[in-house]
C-alpha cells in the first residue's frame, strides 16, 4: 500500500495539513468540487446537502485531504498562503471577492466554482461583474 506524505504548515497560529504535491491530489480535488455542484445555498452550511461559500471551499479541501478548521472566508484568506501572479489562475486556488465576504475555487482563467446565494453551488465565469469584486487569491497546496 502506497503511503502519502503530508506537510504541516503553521500559519497565523493555525496548523494546516497541506496535501502532498503528488499528481493524484488534483484529480481528487477536482472530483470533490464536481461532487458538490448543484447543491442549494444555505448560510453557515458546509455540506453534504447544502453549502455557503466558505463551507463549500472547506468541504472540497476536507474531502481532498486538506485538514483545517471550518472558518469564514475572511479567516480562510488569512490562513492560506498568497498565490503568485503566474500561478494565480491555476485550478484549486481560492479566489476571494467583495472585501473577503465571498470565496470560491479557481477552475482556470475563465471561471471558478462557488456557492452562490441565488444559484447554489455552481461554476461562474470571471465576467466583468466578478472580476471587479476580486479581493485576492490564495493557494491551497504548497508549490510543487
């Protein structure tokens, strides 16, 4: 049986178990995202039947093996490392909007996944509306 290595990061007093940079991690991460699409939005929910934005991000990370305390979008922003400019739109990064009141998971330069109050968990485009609200982007895993 193959053993997976885990990395522990201490960020702002919170211990995060970061996923290894092995290739299978991102497939599991994408599978976790896709398995939770189409669920209704419920404020404060973190699955499995409904989500709010930070609950959706937390659940995807948890299901992928990234263990951290369930928290708000604002605290999640502080806990995760900054994404570099060249890696900013890489799949799996967490994008924050509207002065850190909303967050989602980057799919690519064109879109992101999130729990939207009017549509539930879905993929949205980085159209002018969403681009104008971006507050920052953070990484889920350490650089490979």
